[in-house]
C-alpha cells in the first residue's frame, strides 16, 4: 500500500486526527513487529540446525548403541565421507545385543535365586503348597524364556494347578524349569511339598450332589432342587439384586442436577412473571385511564381493577392481579396512597411500573388535572413499544424458520430431480 493511500484510509477511519502522523506511527509499529518476527525466525532456524547437527553426531569413537534383547533389529541411515570425497549415504542393519555364555550363566544363577519367591502366589513357602502356583514364562529382568515340567502331573501340573481337591494329600513333587536363550539352554529343578486338605464342608458336597443330579435329569423339562440334604432342611432363592444400592448411588449422583434444575425453574418463573407483568401493563393503564375519566379517584380505580381481576380469576396464575390485590389490602390496613404506589413500582421492578408509580406519587404531591393527559401519553408510548417488540419477535421468528425452509426446499428438489434423472436414464 502506498503512503498516500494509507493516509487517505486513516483520514476516513479516524475523524479529526492527523492522518500523516497516524501513518508514520503505523509504519514504525509495523517495522518493529517485522524485525521481532525476523529475529524469532532466525532463532528458531538456528535452534533447529543445531539440534539436527547434534543428533547427527555419533558418540565418542563412533559408537552406536545396540537395542536390548528382544527389541528387534534396527535399520540405521548414516553418512560417510573421506578426505577426497563428499558425504555419501550408508545403511547399517544393527541387531540387538547378544549375551555371552559367561553373562548367561551369571544371569541364570541370579534368576534361580528369585524364582521360588516369584512363583509362590498365595502360598507362604514351597514347602507347604495348598493352592495353585504361578509358573511364569519369563522374568522381566532377564532375557530367558522358561518352560515348566512337573514330576507328578496328576497332582501338580505344568501350569501350576492342583489337580486333587477331594481328599487329604501330602506329596513331594519336583518342578523342573528350562531356561532358553537362542541356542543356549539350562535346567533347574527344586522340590515342592504339596499339602491338600479335602473339602469336607456342607457346600462342597451339596454342589457335587447337585451336579450329579443335574446330569441324570437332563432329559426332564424341569430341575427340582432338594428340600433336605444330609438331614438338613433347606430353602432356596435367587441372590438378591443390588438395585437398591444402584438406585441410591444414582440418587446421590443426580442430587446436584436436581437441585440445579429446581433453581433454574425458579429463575424461569421470575422471568415469566416479569414477562407477564410487562404484557399486562397496557391493559392495566388503559383501564386506569378509563376509570379516571369517569371521575373515579386513583385509589378507587385501583380497588375497581383489582376486583375485576379477582372476578375473572381462572386456573392460570395472574401476577398483576395478585400485586394489585396485595396493594389494595395494604391500603385497607392503613397504608397511605403514596407509599402504596411506591410499593407497586418497587415490587414489580419494571421500568413501566416504576414510571407509573412516580407519576401517581407526583400527582398526589402536586395535584392538578394533568394526570389523565400524562397517562394517555404513557399509554401511547407503551403501545408503540409493544408494537416494536412484536415486530422484533416476528423478525427473529422468520430468521429461525429460514434454515428449516432451506432444508424443506432441498427435500422438494430431491423429490423433483430424482424421478427426472431416472426418466432420462431410461
């Protein structure tokens, strides 16, 4: 943009200010920002270059670290140059580290020391095994894979499961684990003393009997549970559900939301009250003017309007009727007119009611016959404001209906165009 064009733009945008001065300040600020941006760009580029250079350097003596065992081979891209040649791309395939036999033997001894503690599971020691063992296939600290073999599979199998539970048993079993690492292999054996106490409780034998009865009666449509077992009378039922607990938890979770919803409902009611009071104001002031024209006092007009609202009272809540009846009760109980009209403006808390309250109080204080003319002007203003509000709502409604109308137009176009396209293809 030229300097002249810039000055013309500033003269249009900032009326009464010096466009040349504004253009100079703008150019100075722009140059400063561009300079800072340039410095930031140079810094970022330098940082990236340094980082790339640092990452491209090998360790001392051209070392490249291998991956740990099991990490898989690495395909590494390198560059090489000699004194006489430029940099050339070189590819190197680097396999993970392989352990020497001496290292494997040392790790084998360390693993054997840890093994008895790792496989015990819920048993305190391997000298008294009464529950299953955890015969692991690998120890994280070591590269070995492990396979197990039991000397008595019918008692303790190679998965660590106890195969006997219906009789007392004490037996020595030898477990043998084979450590493997590629072509290297070692075995380690250790004794395990299995101690099993037979399940002699009532439930164990009842479940066993039920299983046998179920197998015998599978051709029957029904399975009948016994009333007695081993001389004991029994009652049966399905396990009670947790619905009450779930409902309780849901209640406590929903409690804040319910409380918030209640607050919102109250807030919505206050909004509805203000809206209804505003909508009722034109009718109220029209009735007040009509009664005053007949020669009735302002207080009498209030009592008359409140009585009319009371007679027409229906199921729907009418907030202005309640306010007028409250004001009239207060005046009957001795409240002065001035205070009553001030109370009406305060309770309704809308600009139209506050203004009416002020006009009535002013009339009581100063007197005169101008109150009717003032109220008529106020009624005309309120009617005009009401028309503007209705027009605004109508425009908003038209805007909201625009999108659905576009969708409907698209649907109609689809219904018209699709049959036409099919007819052309035929």
